[in-house]
C-alpha cells in the first residue's frame, strides 16, 4: 500500500504544480548551451564526421529538454533523473575534442553514462526501480564500471578504439590520466569486461520486456515506445563490442550509428510515452466524468472506474464509522491491511477526511495521478454511496449485536433457572420434609425436634440469600430507585479489591443508559477481581455533560497485552450493552500499567422536547419502587 | 392472649399482604406487644400514626409510590412519640444511603424478626421511662 496525499475537490483535477517558469527557463538554457558547446568543440576540431557531432548535440539537448518537461509536468524524481543523464551525456561528447584532458574526461564520462541511462530506462516512469531484477541489473552495471572500468583508466596509454562518440580514428589524443603501462593486463580485463557488459545489456533488454508484460494495459501503451528504442541502444553496445573483437569495421560502423541515433530517440521515446499517457488519461477521465453525471449506482460506479483505470478487478471500499473501518457498498467489512497479492490501495479523501479507498492493480501505482484524479472526480458519488454503506454497516452491526443480546439473554435465563432449581428449590424441598419430621418427632424426642428446627432456620436463611443474590443479578433494585451512584457503591462494597466510586453526575438518565453503564462497570469490576493480578485498588468514575455520559473503570493490576488477547465474551457483552444505548466501550491495558475501561454514551437526540439531557424521575425518595 | 392497654402498640407497614399476616402473628404471640393497625402504603401509615398514635412503627423500606425512607422522614418531621424501625429483606449494603438519616431508630432484616428482637428493639429505643412501663 502506498501513501497518497489527500485529494481536494474540485481543484485537484489539474496536474500537480511542478517547477516554476524561471527554473524551467534555466534548464532550457542549460540544454541549449551544453549542446552548443558540443558543436563548438566539434567545429574547432574540424571533425571528419560532422553527423556524429550533430547527433550528439541533439542527444544532449533532447535528454535535458525532455527531463525538464517531465520535471515541470509531474514534479517527480524522473525529470530530475533525466536532466542528470543529459548533463552526463554532455560530458561524453567532450570526447570530440583533440585536447588530451578534455578528450580523457569525455572518455571516462562514456564509462559512467551507460549505467546511469540504464537506470533511467528501467526506472521509467516512476523514477524508482520497482523490481528486484531491475535493481540487480543496475547494481551489476554500476559494479562493473566501478571494478572493471574506472580502475583501469590510469593503466591505459590510449583508450580503446574505435569509439562512436569521439571524432578521431587513428590519431586520437592519449589518456591524460595515464600513470603506468600494463598492456597485457589491460587487454585481458578489457576482453572480460566487454563480455560482462554485453550480458548486463542483454539482461537489461530482458527486464524491460518483463516490465512491459507486467504493466497495466494503460501503462503498456506508455512503455512500448521507450522499450523499443532502449532495446536498440542496448543492442548497439553489444554490436560495438562484438565488432571490436572480431575486427569487423561494418559492424562497428553500423553499431556506432545505432548508438548515436538511439540516444536522441530514447529521449523522444520517453516524451512520446509521457504524452501518450496524458493522451489516454484524458479521454478515460472524460468518459468517467460523463458517466458520473448520471449518478451511477454503486455497481455502475465501480464498473465506470474499473473501465477508466482499465482494471476489471477494481474494488471500492467505503469508509464507515469514525473508526478506521471500511466496508463495501452492502456494508460488509473490508480489511485493507489484508489485500490479495498484486493489489494496492489508493485512499480518496476530502479535506483530510477519508471517504473511500480504491483497491486496484499494483501496476496502477505508477499512475497515481490518474487514480487520484479518478477518485477526485467520483468524490461526490463516492461520498453519497459511503453514507449508504455506513448505514448498511451499522444496521448489520446492530442486527448482529441484537442477536448476541438475545442469545445472551437466553443463556442468562437458563442460568437463573438452573440456579433456582439447584439452590432455592432444593432447599424448599428439604424444608418441607424436615417440617413434617419435626411434627413427627416433637412428642418422642423434643431435643431432636429442636435441632431440626435450627436446621430449618439455616435452610431458610440460605434460600433467602440465594434468591436475593439472583434477584440482584437480574436487576439491582437500587439502580431503579436511586440511580448509578448508589447502585455502583453497592457493587464496589462487594468487590474484593478496594474500590472508590466517584459519580459526579447525579442526574437520572433513561433506564437503557443507566442499565448499560451499571452492567458495564459491574462486569469490569468483576474482571478486576478475577483477572487483574496484584490489583490493590480500583476506581469507578461516571461523569457527564450536555451531550455525553462517560464512565471509566481503572485498576492498578498487572495489565495485559491488548493486541495479544482477543476480545472475550465479557468485553463483547459490554460493547453490545452500550451499543444498544448508542455508545461505545474501549479497553486499554499495558503489561505492568493496569487496565482501564472507558465508555461513552451520547445523550443527544433523545425524546426530550426541551432538549434537556437527562430524564428526571422525581426525587430519589419518590422513585417507582418494586415490590419487596 | 390477654391484651392490655399498657402493651406496646405496633403499627406494621408493608405492601405485602403475606408479610403483614406473618407480622401480625408474631406481634400477637409476643407478650407485652399488641397490633394497633396495619398499613399497606406510606400514605396509609402517615394517616394511621396521626389517628392511632402507635408506640412502634415497623416500616418496610421498599414500597411503591412513597418508600419507607421517605415515609420515615415525614413521620419523624411530625415528631411523633412512636419509635420508627425500618425493615427490609435486603442486606443493608443494598439499601439507599439515605436509610441511615431518615429519622428511623433502627434497621432490621425481616427474616430476623422474632419476639426476642422486638423486645430488644423496644428496650433500646423506647422513650425514657416507657420501656419499664411496658409489660414483660
């Protein structure tokens, strides 16, 4: 997944700003000036092959010119890269000079320009080497130059001939950087390095071919003109080396022309690729915008965008809720962190607010401009569908949570039935039997009858305790009559961990809100008692304002790793209960830093005509009580 | 059992008919105590106290409309001679915190009520001079 800057409607439907006019002008002067210098050197040297010099000057001007264009239009590193190649190529043309030093600088630059241009070709159009194979080829080229070319420079009295970029044939200037003669060694290394360089160039042709095949259809149209001339240039080198080895003047001559013509053609090919890209992008976007005008359904929108981006498998994920969730148009969750291989994500945002994400072919990452523009054009329709998707997602979630609540209620009813059956009911059965027994033994054995009566009393106390405990679990009477503060106090007193309760908002709230907060806090305190190892104290806080009721249960126990622990049934219960009241719950914990549960329930949009947040139910003493 | 005018007159207040019957049996079976009246709500209780001037009021905490705590507050505001005792099936923990400051003299669990406890309550809380007066 790559990062994409936020898109702003509608001003984004233009290209990103590039270089300003003055710096463009400077680049223009640089290209023109350097090619003039090349020509001037050739004229001063009365070069026997003026065609060579003209092609070289044109090459310098075109490389820098096309680089400047790319730099200005796309503001990316590719333009800068190409300008760098152009300047390096100018140094290559210095080999036209008959001055020993200038000529030698040109010949050394000739070694450097090949890996540089290879890099530029394999990195088109992003400026980055995208595949390991491309990186390997460029790395091999650089290593060959560094190890097998540059160290030999001081050991050669003369540079290898024939040489396409020089003006001389037999009477070439000597190597100005010559230090000591090693003819045998140099000759041996030259043979080896020309074979290695040929292999690298052929590998470069192979990688370029693979890149075209892996590209999206749109990108393929962009790459083909570049690949054609790049292949020509790379094969030209192989031909030159072969011609030198087998001393075939026609092959050397033909390869030299190919190499000289290929450089300006590469620049033209790159320009053609960029223009074709622009040309095909325009109609694709125009067609998309026309289809957007009909306010397409989610399916039609997806089809239209898939067509515009020429990616039939394109998916649209809508941002739903305030969390980081995405869902499809039907509200089904989509996990953008788990994409199929070969897919990438471009997020569409308005004023930094995420609207949707396009899941597309990784090959389209090279055409970020187009994907972003398509996303921007569709922004309003996307936002419309996003609201639908959000609604569907929350309906789905609510339905799931309702189902869980119903299931939980069934489980709870079963538990209560079992507790009543195993507890109070069995005690009453025993009581009935013992009572008859008392009557039976009263006359014969008064002492035994007394003991039986004591047992009956104990049974009754036990049954009363059990029934009270059960009743409290079903619904605490204090909550209904006196609200959260008193009810939570009663929970805190029973908690084995010393617990402080601070309820700063003493208003009464609708029963579903009070019940949700109460059971959530009780569940959290039960978790503290059960799971928080080493907890010495806990706090329960409830506070509210006009819009929100907030509650927190914190402990100072051992804590746990929230990433490693899946949400247990307790947490799901809490979430469901609070979700019914329209709120949410989060649990934060770190090993050694205790655990904190926080929750919030919105108090707005309830049925108070005066807009007051809570519903008052009279003074606490006049609460609607239950039967004792 | 003979009932004397010097016996401690008890008013029991509870919304449960069943408990009222049990309490009636208990009080009738306790020497020195007599049932003055029974009330099924806080309002009935206030009226009965004014009319019958009982010595002891056994007042259930949890009742609809006006609970025992509010009833006790209003009763004690009128400064009656009656001793007010709150009764409840709940543990003290589960009762409102206001139970301790409503003018009641004591709080007991319903299931603990027996003749001996009634007597102890009266001995501990009766207005000075009256507990000796009552029949034992």
